[in-house]
C-alpha cells in the first residue's frame, strides 16, 4: 500500500496542508470511517445519500492519522492537531493521488475493458503473470472511478505488475480511468450491448471502450478482439501515436492469437493456442470455465502474458491454479445431483447468446434448462433484444426454458415458437415470482439434467441457484 509523508501526500493530491507535521509517515487509504485501521489517510467521499465528512471523528477513532478535506468546510476543533490536506474535491483528490503514485512506481500496468469478460480476463491474466511476477489485481468489481484509484493505492514498491479492470456506463469514464492508470498494455475483450441505454448503439459502445487507448504511452500495446469488426473500424478512424502496437486475439484464425482443437464441458474448456505466422504455440491448455467466449478471454490473457515474457510452461501452470471471481459460469450441484451453471453475475444479449451456445454444445444430459432473468439497461431496443434472445433458443439448443421478469416474458414467448414440443409439454414457462420459478424447476429437475441460470445483476438470479442447491 502507499506509504508517504504528509508533505508528499499533500503535493501528490494537489492539496494544501493544514496542521500536523509534514514529515509524519502515513500508510494506506481509508474511505470508510467505520472500518478499523492504523495510520491511514482518511478520504471522505461525498455521494447523493452520504457525506464522508460527517464520519471524520469515527475514522480518527478507527485509526486514521491524516485527513483529506474539502476546502470551505469547518475542521472539527477536536481534530485540529491532525494533518488535513485541503482540496477542492475529495474524489478528484483521491484520483490525483492515485495517478501521481502510479507515476512514482516502477510497476507495469495492464488495463482491461470490454462489454463482457473483463473480470474473467483480469483473473486469467493475473494468474498467468503471477507465475513469474509480483502481481496486484482489481479485487471483486472495484473497476470504477473510486475502485480503480483505491486499487492503485494498494500497490507497494515491490509490485511488479498491476492488472486493472476498467468498467463504465457512459462516455468519458474509461478515458478518466486509463489516464489515471496509464497502462503499458490495454485489452478490449469484446463489444456487446451492455449500457445501450447510455451509449445509444454498439458503435457508441465501441467508441467508449476504445477510450482506453487515451492512457497508453507512445510505446504502448493494445490487444483487442479481432473478431469484432467495430473495433477495427473504430481504430481506423482514430489517430493513435505511431509507436502504439496493435495486436489481435480471437477465435477466428485470422487473428494473431487464435484457438484450435476446442473442447467444451461443464468442468471447463480445452484448446490449443495458435500464434500467427509461427510454428510454435501452446498445446492442450485447460481452463476451469466453460464456453468458447471464455477461450477468447483466455487468448487475451495469453497474449498479454507473452508480451511480459511469461514462459509457455508457466502459462499452463497458471491456468491449472486459476481461481475465478464467482457467478461467472460457476459449476455446482443441485440438491439431487443435477449440474448447475451459475452465470448470474450479469447479462446482456452478447453474453446470453454465448451462454446459450455453451449449453447447446454440451451433451450427455437428460434435459438442458435455460433459466433467464431480465437483461437491464438496454435502452429503447430492450423489447426487441429480449425477443431476439428467445428466437435464438432454437430446437436442439435446450429442452426447457424458464424466465423471470417483465422483459424476459418476451423472451419465453419467442422461444416457445421454436421449442413447440417442449412448450406443449409445459417446459417453456414464464414466472412473475422468482421463488415460484425456483420451486417449479426444483420439482421438475432430474439428477441427469443441466441448468444454466443467468440474468442482470439487479435480477439477483443467484437466488434461484441457491434454491436449487438447498438440500
């Protein structure tokens, strides 16, 4: 974690020191005054429903030794002996501090964005790099304008590589994050339909994701999904510095990194990684998450690892020890032994189609269930996008479909037209109540069945998984 003097911190965040000793050493950052600490800088953030300045005394009682403070606010008399760093805005001060700290460190940075697969690619990339380097990665989903600065400030002087996830919901957000992180390597996993409401179209989404190039240095490397035409078009329209290197990965053989000999199961995926115009590759790799889209994510991680000189044997070792963030096609067992694929963390049309393709490609099960919740934040086209998902579930891809949510009702109506036999048998159904859906699936489920559960975060479809798992 960051360890600097009060005077250094004031300079780094662009603040003016008031009180305290400039040579006093502060270690770490605290943004929640309720959490116990020891010697941190407390940064009181301000939101629509809270103001961290109101908790400064609690933060000091918890161990804070210095405070970042918005100019113009009265400093509590009882704390006047402590060092205060006066800034115009505490969030901007936090971001400036993180950017300055990143500049002082020798660590190299990989920034990752995309509509889908950011977290999985982050976990994979960190796992491969950790076989040779001291690595820090974004924890959980701390990928926004607050989480990314805090992650950077968790690095210490011994960190060699930071793998940072960058999320967004509108234009300008990735540009802010990448300028703070200043990545040496940037990865764009794909372009989907997430945040269509804010960005208007897939072209808008591609433009927003390509903002990650704004933080690349003149000798930076952009690894992007070469299977996505919008990224090629967007890059052609941009004027990147001549020193930036463009490299592609993806399932198509035209990419610099591609895959062959693909095998899928509920336990994961196997493939061989092929490097274009070279006789060498990486044979018979296994990743613990199933799906062709996750092989694409794995190729992105391999491409990044090879840029950093990770040896082929270490790449195989890194995947053997891979630990992924939960609810990303996470296999588990139902109460009766049926197989569950918990993909309930989030959903958009691209991700849902990929999950349907996964189910379609798996054999050896009695009945394959697709259980879907609404896909949120899709904008004016939300109804047509839900209908297209239903139309995508054609005969042979699944034997049962159950949905929850007002929009998912459109999905199941469209699916019923394709799955006529299943619909007539009562296995294509919509539910207004999530508990009723879970109970119905539970009653119909056989031990040899497979159940995929997916939906947007706000739908909390993991509750269906929990109900199916409960003995």
